[in-house]
C-alpha cells in the first residue's frame, strides 16, 4: 500500500502520521504517534487507526550524543518502524514554521527551495532548524522521495501590511521582523470547513480561535486571513498554556534589571513559565485547572477567557465585523467552560450560546441559539490531514 508520512518535528519531539493513498477527505491516519524527550529520555509511541498503542519504547543513544545526532536517530528509528509496517512511502509532508514573505502556499522542497528555507532560520531559531533537519536527512537517504513543506505562516500572507507591521525602525522591519502569524495549517483546514458548518456566513467576517497548548486567533473575510493574534513569534496575542501572550516589554526590562535575567531566563519566562501554568501555579493543562477548586486555578481560567475576549474585540475591528466565531484546538474543541465564558463577553452584541449544543463533543457543529446575532461553531481541526492534502495535491498523487 502506498502511503504518505506527515512529520511535525520540534527540538525535543517529533510527531508523525501516516495516511493511505489515495487520500480521502478527512480520512483518519493509519498510524500516528510521537517521539518525545529527544535529548533526554527519548520515548517513541506509535498507535494504530483505532488509537491502540502498537509501540511504546525508549530510544537509547550513547551518553554525550549531540542533540542533532539524537534528532536524526529519532527520525531513522521512525523510518525503520514505518518500513516494518510494510508501508511504502510515496511522499513526505512537513510542518515548517516559517515560509517568510516568499511562500504563501505549500511548496515541493527542491535543493533550491531548501536553501531559501534555511535563510529563514534567524526568524525562528527555536523551530525552523528542527523542522528542516528531517527534510535534509530524508533527502540524503531517499533522494527520489518527494517532500513538501507546509508553512505555519502561509495562511496569513493575505493580511494587509498594517496587520504585518510593528511600529519599529524601518530597517529592522526590512530584516524581516514582521507579524507573520502561525497555526496556518489549522486555519487553512477550518477555512475550508466553514461553508459546510456556517453556510453563507463563511463569506463574511469570521474569527477562528485555535486554542491548544499554543493559542491564537485569526480573523478571516471570505475565508482569507485579514489579521491574526500571533506575530513575529508564537508568543504574541492570547494567554497560552505556558506562554505569556502579549506583554508589556517593560516587564522584560524589569526582569533584566531587578532579577538579573539574561536571554535564556527571558526566553523561559516568555515560553515556559507563564500562561495558565504561571498564573495558576498548578498546571498548564486546562483539564486539571477546570477540575481544581483552587482560587488560583479559577483566576487562570478567568484571565485566559478575558484575554481571548479582548483579542476578539481587536480582530473584529480589523475584519470590519463579526458574523461567526469558531472554536478549535484541544481547549476550543473540548472546553464548555471556555466557550461559555468567552461568548459571555459578546452577549452585549447579541451572541448567545445554546447550553445543550455547547455540551456536544467530537463533531463540527453550531452551538448558538436560534436568535443569536452571531453564529458560534466548534470545528475539530486536522492539521495533519491538511498537510497530507497539500502534499497529494502538489505532487498529483
Ligand atoms: P497542542 O497545541 O499541543 O496541539 P492540543 O490542541 O492537544 O495541544 O490542546 C491541549 C489543551 O487542550 C490542554 O490544555 C488540554 O487540557 C486541553 N483539553 C483537552 N481535552 C480537554 C477537555 N476535555 N476539556 C478541557 N480542556 C481540554
């Protein structure tokens, strides 16, 4: 059976999914899983189409092995396992952070394209090199295997210049310090589902809230992005699991001055110690916080929803209206509390949730009342399928 491998590689993790060809709309992956803890305790978990665990093992590498070598070992271990499943790979699709200003759509990776993608490393040093490494390793090992890169930024290339520009000196903007936005494959997928779920409103102003461990929002007009909450990096905008979201940069100056923070500590502060985890002091996990009676957990939840509502206010102005609001991502798809609380802030605009519909899980559907002035929907996202779709379309598979 010919199949596609979809890879989402980070510095310490590698998520994967395998889809059969020909790719059917919304087909489930036949295998999926992840390799976590690369560089420390590397664990490889693979599941079948029903979610049954097929493999749960530790990948050992000799003491003192460099991170890069460990990442390559993780990839080759995955490739060997895939081969053992009698899967014949026809192509590989990759999630890549940055397509810069050049790529507004997925692209087949040729040596020339790869060189361009490497020039974007300074724009995303925490992700881009790790996204590109598997492409390089695969190209060396299987030179005839086609590879496609799908960019987190591509969907947002339709934003007007005002939405992409920081109020900073022009020469720094010219270096590429701009608001790119991320979670593009998720928004791409949701934008394509909109007509089926919300009908004609899909052509109007729609805000999509992708809320997972990372969280962002995008405002669309006729399914095209006009503004998004994330900017140069995946920190800007909403409060997240462990990230601050937008913050007065003066706080960072204060931490440097008062607590002696350097770049490493600042990075941890922004990416790892804040958000739901920082405010609650308990967990970054929405499920844990919702189950907790601690006032700090309640505060973290309230702040998460308040910040989301304020972001909706801002995006609504950029989009010129609001016909529909869509929730997706682990929190967006599952948290009744978050949806209810966020829509509560929009009540003055005539948005109303149906509490019974808000309880329904696991399918794309509307959750507003018949007399609500704004449509509200939940649409489960499927980033891997989106990448698989682009890979097959570009390669004619
Ligand atoms: P990632 O951004 O890493 O892909 P996900 O989209 O899987 O993350 O989202 C993870 C978040 O979704 C976590 O905060 C988790 O607690 C939350 N989540 C998952 N299931 C539920 C649920 N039933 N109720 C509330 N939150 C949930």
